[in-house]
């Protein structure tokens, strides 16, 4: 209701054509915010080895990346509008792909092992990645904002889930490619290989879009908010890559300053 006129506001209801085009609209948002376009991945790839191999730098990258991933994995359990048996069944398969791997493994554990195998000194143990309030105390402002935003948006709209699933394969390949330049075998870690070989992220993206279109056909009034929230999470994710690039830039600058202080003839 409009507070000044007292009239009930009429929300636009999407047509069947709008809903048919939903996947394309999400993909356009994803293209605008494609993670691999961000400087972080390029700058990480060209770091000198003695900089990129620093356990502290790798641990900082792991903390931010894992925190963002943890926030989305945890928030998926609270997605709205997926209450029917058929939709619950489809959602469950996505849970299993992330958190129900063979022998009690998860993508979370796989990622930590991948970083530890290249020498990262991880800031947090796996089980310390808990609630957003607990986790944000250990994070920079940009990553903390993302971690706080994710559960709010995921709990009210399916749009953020869709766009994150569409984007995920792009950032995983960009990260694998950047670090594989420095660490032979990094891209062969199960975290990457299992997803790439089985096209897990692509399947999740297709399922998220298909499931959300099913919901929108039943509730077309949700379209505007679904797309708006998708764009909000994509913008927030850009800030995570920006913060990671700051860490890389600081590491490079620190290395350069240290080299400048060396006596002449020492390198």
C-alpha cells in the first residue's frame, strides 16, 4: 500500500514469455559479472613464485574463497518455495553433490586439502566455518558483507542461487588455471577434477534455472524480486574478487619493497 495515497500498489505480473526468457536473463547477469574478467585471477597467475608460494598469502586466499563458498553452500539449505516432494528430491541431489560425497567427503574438505597440498597455512580449521556471525569476525569488510548477505537473499529468493550456480564453473576454472601455473597438480585436485569431469557445476546451473522457472510459472509475481536479488548477489560477489586482488597486490608490493631494501648485488 502506498503510504501517501492509501492505495494498494499493483505489482507487475510476469507473462509466460517473461518466464520463458528467465534463464537468458540470469545468464546475461552472469555474463556481466563473470568472475574470470576480474583482475584477481590474472594477477595471481603472474605473481613471482616466491610470492605466491608464501604460506600466509595462500592461507589468506583460502580463508576468503572458502568463506564465500561456505556461505553459499550453507544457505542452499534454506531456499524458499521448494516444498513439494518432487522439488525437495531435486534439491537434495544438489546437497549430495556438495556435502554427501563418498567416504564422508565434501567440497569444503576437498578445497582445504587442495590449498594445504600447495603449502597454505590455513587461518581456520574446517569446522570453524560456522554461522555468518561467527565467521565474519575473522573476515575483511567486503567478504564479511558477502557472507552476511548470502543467507538473507537465499532465504527469500531463488535468483541468487541461480546466478551463483551459473557463475561457479567460471570462477573454479579461473582459480584452477591461475594456481596451476605455479603449482603442478593443483588443477588435478579432486575439488576441481571431480566437478569438471562430471560437469557438476553445469548440472547445478541447469537444475537451478529449471527449478526456478517451475516456481515462477506457479508464482509469476516473484519474477521481479528474483531477478533483482540475482543481480544483488552478483554485485556482492564482485567485491570478494576485488578483496582477493588487494591481497595479491599487497603481497607483490611487500615483495618489491623487500627486494629494494637488499644490499647491492644481493637478489
